[in-house]
C-alpha cells in the first residue's frame, strides 16, 4: 500500500485540518467538508488525505463499523475468518468508490457491521468497547496485509494517498451526511505517505486529525504500549488517538483533563493558579508525565457527541474556530471556514494549550 518512491525523503511541515459539528445533531452533506479542506490544497502534497464522519450509518448505529484495507485476497480471507470467530457480522460489502485519476495503487477496501459474540464477551470478561479495541489491535499486529483503520459505531474514517478533495471524490462522500465531520490534508515529514498512514486516526468512536510533528513520540509510544496498544501505522499521530482513548475511556478523565495532560501548562503557569487548581494540574502532570505531547501541533478530535480543538502550549500551528447558530467550524485557516459559512456569529483563535470543546445541546440524542 506504499506508493512508489515515497519512503526515503523528508519535506517541510504543512498539513491542513478542518472540522464541522452541529450541536443539534443535524446532518451535513459531505460536500461541505470537502469544499473547506480543498481550499487549503497548498498545505498538502498529495501523500495523504482523509475524513471522519459521525452519524453516517443510522441504520446500523448499534453495530461497530469496521473499515479495512487489504493488500491481498489472502489477507482478506484470513482477516474475515478471524472476525467471524469473534463477531456476529450482520453486513459486509466493499466500500463504494469511484475512479479518480490521482488516486492510484488502492488496496481492497471493505466494510463490516459487527457485534462481539456474547460467548466471547463472557469468556473474556470485557465490555464491548474493550473487546472490540483489543480485537482490532490484534488484527493490525498479527494479520499481514490487513489494517482495520476505523471501528466506531455510527461513524467511519475514509482515507487514502492523495489530495483530500480527491479522496472525498474517490469515496463519494457527497453522498454521506454527518452531524460531525473532520478532514485532513497531509504533508508528511518523517514518515511514509501510504494509505494506512493518512489521517484521521481512529479507535472506537474517537478520531484525530493533526497538523504538526510530535517530538515526544518515542516516550509517548513506550508508555502507551505498556497498556496493550500497538503503534503499527508508521505515523507519529497514531499515538495521540491511543493516548486520548487511554486517558478518557480507561482512566475516566474528562476531555478537559486529557487536554491538561497532553498540553500540560508550564510549571511556571501552574504556580500562579489558586491552590485547588494548582493541586489538580500538578497531579495530572506528575501522574501522566509520559503522555505530555511536545512539539508543534494543532488537533481536531472527534467523538460520538462532539468535537474538541486544541493547540500546543506555544501555539506553533495555526487554528481558527468559527460559530454560526448551532454549527461549529474549525480549520487551519479562517478562509476554509468562510468559504462554507461566510456570515459567522463569532470567530476566534484558541489560545495555546487551551481546549475548545463543543457537545450536543441538552436533550439531543443520536
């Protein structure tokens, strides 16, 4: 799945990110997010583009939607046999695509709607989410040529080697509707441009798009792999997804608390806080010190009921947030918001290290 000639060179940092979220749960056509990310084409170089959409599978909202890349028919057969031993597969099919001249060397791309087998849950003594996450990691580590790159409920990731607007056309995303969209145009620096390495990265209902570079990757990876995660996709951003999953799903932290771990305030800043806040931030910094993410970054994190945007502490990557009624927009550039919503109620740039979190209005259910 590596594109020819994409293994051995470094290029300057770029990348573009964009997101849309409806606080009322209203579904928005995929053409909107494609239009937004396409305006930032010069931030990409055709080595990766992708999207995550939430609320796209209402008919199967209670099932995990597995999106899978296969290098070969053999890998597909081995993976399907493994999945059948662990899940009830209620529907499977190729993910619909169309021919786009700039999208080449595509793998086999399949989708499965599944539920863990009750006997497997009983014997493993795990809940559905943990069982599914562990099974997905087993596939990606142990089955050569099979990569499950999306496994949430009522959501899905669509990514490829190419410019993001071409990736959107390839996957026919104008035929999907979602209450939350995120998008990424990649300009890889230290890692190869390949299908699995494109953003977003996802685990269960969590997805991450990232502009920047993680200088703390080795420390972050060593810590997180002690807890059953495996970084297999050859891109530093993958570890951010596992860090957020670990902190929020496994450790029970809020997204705000997780933000105070990955973009922890400087000690000099903590010292100026009131005593209660000082104790809280000190606890988080000391307890999860290996999960501090260093280096320049801006992130958009999608989850089942909302969206979070955050910069690194020094704000070394650009990010703008816009609001219009019950809709929220996030992008690397204000122009990428204005092109789809020119008349904003509010527009601002989040401060370094301070998360901006939006969730459904009270009473909204999906």
